[in-house]
């Protein structure tokens, strides 16, 4: 049960798809769900750590939560954070993010959620 609970963000993603496809779109609901999905994929989705380790071209395969977070090792969380803020290392970071199906799913949810957030935000602001 616990392992299913870790994937709650994908339920939010499913809700988001439904919210987009219904006739009377509720943009506030879409906005809220989008933000939840983005936060989930970046900070909560089960993924690999992916921080560089000393061996050349190798990276950490410990379990981590969220694409931007490292595993339980503080050093790795720090490494991931450094990769996030250095544009030169984004390619590396994205490459690491696409190493497993589970992570590809999280990346997809993160991207779709980001686009959805922007669109919903525009709609909500336009109506306000
Ligand atoms: Zn690690």
C-alpha cells in the first residue's frame, strides 16, 4: 500500500487530464492540480538520485524523491542543487533524469504540469 501511496502525484496528473478534457473547464482547479503535479514531479516522485560520484561517468542509484532532490546523502542533494543552478550542467541533469521509465514519467508530468500551470494562470488572470 505504501508503495502505491508514493505515486499519488500521478493521480493528480490523471485528475488534471480529466479537468482539461471536460466541457466546462474550471481553470482554478486546473491551476491547483498543475502546481501539485509540478511540485510532485520535482520534489516527491520516486526517482534515482543521479548525483555524480567519483568514478568517471558513474552516478548514484540510490532511491530519491523528486527529480531535483538527491538521496539521503547530504552531499548528493548539494550536487543536484548545484546542477540545477548551473545551465552548463542542465544537459547532464536531463540525461540523468531520463535513465528509467519511472523517471521519464516524472519528467513528462513535470513538463506537462509546467505548461498547464502557465496556461491556467493566464486564463485565471484574464478572468480576474
Ligand atoms: Zn545519491
